[in-house]
C-alpha cells in the first residue's frame, strides 16, 4: 500500500470550474456549476466530512456575478476557498448541455478566455502556495488550459513538492480539443505520470491519447514510467490496481446507467478519501467503484447531498 510521505491533513484540487447551462426543449435553461476537478473536490469534501482532513478548491475566477455564483457554490459544499484567485476583468468558462429527442447529449464550450487559464500567471496565486497541502490533485484538463510556460513550471513545482513530502495525484482526463495537438498532449501527460504518486487514469482516455491496444497495455506503459500506485478505471469492468497487489471484482448488483457524467471524477474522490483516511488500495477501489455506480445512476455530475 502507499505510505504517504506525511499524513494527509490538507487536500487541494486544482483546475477549472465553469458555469453549466442545461438547455431544456422549451428554450429555457437551468444554471449549474461544474468541472472535473471541482466535481472531485465536492465528493472529497463529502467523503471526509466529520474527519479533520480539509479539502480546498484552487482556481482563478473573475469578479463578475457568475464568479460570485461559483464562489457561493464552492462554499456551500464546505470547500476551503482561500486559494481561489479573483481577477478583475476576467470571467469563468461556460458550457451548455443539450439533449436531443433520442436522449443523446451534446456539449458546447465557451472557455477559451476563462479566468482559470490565467491561474499561476502574473502576480496573484503562485504554485508555491500549493506547498501548504499534503495531497494535491490535478487533471489533464487543469494542465491543458494553462500556457506552456506555466505547464513547465508545474513540472518543476511537482518535483520540489514531492521531494519535500507532498503527495501528487493525477488523472489525464484527456480532452483533445483543449490541446494544441496530440503530440503536445502526450508529452505533457507523460511528464505528469512520471511525477504522480497516486495515478487515477481512465483506460479509454489513455488509449485515445497513446493508442494502447487495451487496459493491460495502459497499465504496463504507466508502470514503465514509474507509476507504482493508483487505479486504472475501466468503466463497467471496474478498476485495475496499478500496484498489482489487489484484485477488484465488481459486485454483481445491477448498475443502472442514467448519466455517466462525473463517473471518473467521483471515483477519484472516494478513492483519495479512503487513502487520506489511511485505508489500503483495495478499500479505496471499492469505495471509488461504489460511489461512481451511484453517480451514474442519477442525472448530472453532483448527487443531492
Ligand atoms: P471516466 O468517467 O473517467 O471515463 P470510467 O468510465 O472508467 O471513467 O468510469 C469510472 C468508474 O465508474 C469505473 O472505474 C467504474 O468503477 C465506474 N463505472 C463506470 N461505468 C460503469 C458501468 N457501466 N457499470 C459499473 N460501473 C461503472
């Protein structure tokens, strides 16, 4: 099992949280707040409620009313917001979910000028501020939205953070449209995997990006890059233990799939919460799978509390 280099008391999830528009057939829409690392932070805070482990969300927002709305949502989930930077003149990203007559969902994004893209650039929030945490969780989306010099600075920061006892967790969450090209995404992802203590990849994302023929080949490649701990998510097949110490067999209970949004994000949260509480990889996988199965059984990213 993983021995975190120091006990995990403070966790940070770093990335982009957006305004979500859920379009309805009558032309109206409902507003929400979501984003991969934010979803993970929300489920982490829930899973760790009643413990003395805190969860922070780290991003950049603007000073507009929609950023205020996101701040209110962050607080309402019990997340620490001390490292959310507010930048004058910037605004959060936005995405819309449309559902066609056959129930097929499509996503439209307005995020290319979002405040989160300015995170760690300029005078506000610095990467060194993340040294205050014991566990930092990032995704490939968090990295993809940042300019190349900041991506490079993250690698240097990660080396120092880990050398001084911090634990880094990563999920590549590959979104091709956020990257300049596939070669850049592959190079950035490899650099992150080589610095990851708790790896939480999805087989389908990794296969899309690296062309591995199957999940076992993904695990083999990641182990070759030094990944020693974590879980490879394989949809209905359940997670594969990257430390090769435990075997997880999904329970036989029927899983009703209503909406797979945030399956991986919620899995990561329950997995990391278990590790933070001192559980082993077997328990972490079981907790991750159980939460992900509940999340895909209901519409939307965040289950009612
Ligand atoms: P992502 O959402 O990151 O692509 P997956 O689709 O692999 O990740 O799903 C994450 C986790 O959710 C899986 O490891 C598994 O535990 C659970 N899961 C996803 N789809 C199903 C399903 N159809 N049946 C049971 N569990 C599922």
